[in-house]
C-alpha cells in the first residue's frame, strides 16, 4: 500500500558462525553498507574469515570489478567480536552454526540476554522449523528464518521464513535487507524444506525411482534431462556433486517431516550407496566414477543403420503424429497413411504417461510391431524411444536408425509408463503446484525461487504451462492408474487449472 511506512533499515549485523555460509552473508552485508560483527567460538576463525573475505574484495579490485577504495571501505566494515557479549550493539544477528535445534535454541536464549528487545534474531537454517527455534525465546516475535544458499554471493536468492509468531514488521525489514544485499527474497511459510528444498524433491526422487525400475542407467537419464529437458545437469550428476551424505539426509528429513508423504518418498538405492561409502565426487565414486576429479561418463551405445521400412504413425496425438511424419519424410522412409498398419510396418506410438504395451493394446495394434517415442519436448536435441517386451528386434533397430537418421542422439529405454522426461517433469510440476495449493509462497515467488535456487530451465508452474497442464494431468493420471502409487496423484491446484484451461501461474 502507498501509505505503508518504509521498513526501518538495519545498520549493524552480527554473525555467529564464520564458515562458508557466515562468510558469504558477511560479504554481502558489508557490500550493502552494514557494519558486520563476526563471532565464532573457534579460536582464530573470525580472523580467517576476515582474511578470506578481504582477499575476495582485493581480487575483485585487481579485476577492476570494484575500486581499491571500495575494497578497503568494505574491509573496514568487518568487525571482530571477541565474545558473544560484543554483539550487543547489533540490530540483527544471523546465526550460521551447526544444524541442530538445541544448539540454535541455546544460542538465541543466550543472545536474548545480550541484545536489545528490538534486535532481530535470524536463523540461516535450511531444514529446521523456525517456529521451533523461536519456541524457547522470551520474544519469539523477533525470530525469523533468513536462509541463504551456498555459495552465498553467487546464489542470488534468500528465503525469508517467518515463524508462527514472527512480527510482520520483522518480516518486512528482513525482506528489505535481502533485497539490499542484492538477492531475490522468497517469502515462504515455515514448512519442511521451506520453498526451494521442498520444490526440489521430485527431480532426484523420481529419477531414482526410474533407475530402481531398471528403465535405463544413470547416464542415460542424465542425458535425457539435459538434452530434452534443458536442465543444467542431470539428477545423478547432481547427486554425485552434492554428495549422498547430504542428499539422502535431506530426502529422508523432508519425507518424515511430511509424515511419509508419498511424493517425497526416498529410494533404497541411495541408502545402500551411502552404506557402501559411494557418496559421489568427494569419494571418487557415486553413480559415476571420478579419476582426478573428472567424471567418467560411459559412451552411448552405437546405433546401427537399418534399411528403410514402411512407417505407420498412431493418430492418438495429432500434433505429435504430424511432427513424426515430418521426420519420416525428411529421412525419406515410406509412410503408411491407412487407418491400420500392414504387417511389414514399424508402428510409432506417442503415449503420455502410458507404457508402449498398454498404448499398443488399447489401439488394437500388434505389439510386436510397436515402438513408442517420447514427444513431450519434441525431437530437436535427443529422441527417446521404448519398445514393448515382445517388439521384434528388427523393428527396434529400424526405429533407432530412423530417429538417428540426421545424427540426433537416440536413447532406448525399457518399457515404462511415462518414459524418463515425462515422469520427472510431471512430478516437478505436481510438487510445485501443491506448494502453491498449500500457500507456501505466491506462484511467481515459487517459480523465481526455483529458477535461482535450483537452476531449472523454468520454475515448476511455468514448466507446467510450457508443456501444458492438460498433458501433465494426463501423464500423472496414467501413472497413477497404472501403478496405484499416490505419489502421482495430481494436486488440486493442477487439476482445477487444467480443467479450466487457465495458467498454473495464475494465483
């Protein structure tokens, strides 16, 4: 509202814990014009942090990103707090200590005896309840979540999480501070995983489920999600990069905090690998092997050339059928246009959420001739196909050769409902839709936070609009019918908007 007062800015920020997160927050706060008081129980840690941060500024000055005067001025804003009592002048204190509830509660209780009653106490927790952290405080109304992502200066997002008793003016002031520090502030409710970690549950868990069903291998899943889905890296590369000691713990934490919500169900595959010490890049082996830190990616199987045969295309999805027909014509293969195929024809199917077997039988086709093609993302950068268990090898080879005629890579999967891309995309959209349904954050905030925090090509709601809410509904409904697994039940947010043909991004 135009008449609302501007939130009073903070001037002195205290930080407890000067590890990677604390250092990053200190750097941004000093650059935003705040005096920053640093405290750490470890002897010498504050001086190490100051030296590290000043080194970053000095290198920026050498690269002429900032001036020498700015680097010096920023450095003067970093103040060592020799003891916790030294934080008394701060009007906001951010804790970045160990991720244990009792430790954070104890710290805030100690701080309440030191700082003024107006001082805001902010937690950088990534997984604990802000309400629970504030529960032992005398003034829970001044406690708030202020969650940054590592590396803090590069990840241009901070989640602002008011607890159930956090005062509105505290929320406004911390939102303003995040903006002043150059970050997008995503205000979210105090729910497990908050916003970004909550929204990220589908990418890895559904990929693991696909792997657990022996649909294909990790490298193929990663290639499909990068080439067809437009993601920066595949789910198994990401799991190896993060480390299963971190990723599996987050999967289990969110799953149990949501009382075994099926959409977040972890996989036994990660627990088994965790027990074996196959954590990823940090241990030299995870879903991939690493030699001197370099990921060892297996070569793609070679595709043998096959002689052209007649091609018959299902008209289940006319738009997809037209795209496949254009590919067949470009390859110069004969195209059958009768209502039913001849016995010599390779039958191309275009299912959404179905497996090739069900799709073939539903249309009264001979499954021995049928191969399904994933048309969710088109045919530009990679093509995915799957055959029924009885499809003749000559038809599989023909399909591979046809789809590879122009050199575009082809991934061949075991028969499964929804291929790879369809399943992962539909689950991402569905989780994002349910976040909107729960009112965890506004639709625009959900999308922007996920794009910044997870690096997805679209936020989950925009992703649903990009691929089509009706099509996402079809994929999920078919998955639910085929498996009976409630993880695929469509969110009411998605279901209603698809039925009304309105954008998922609409509030």
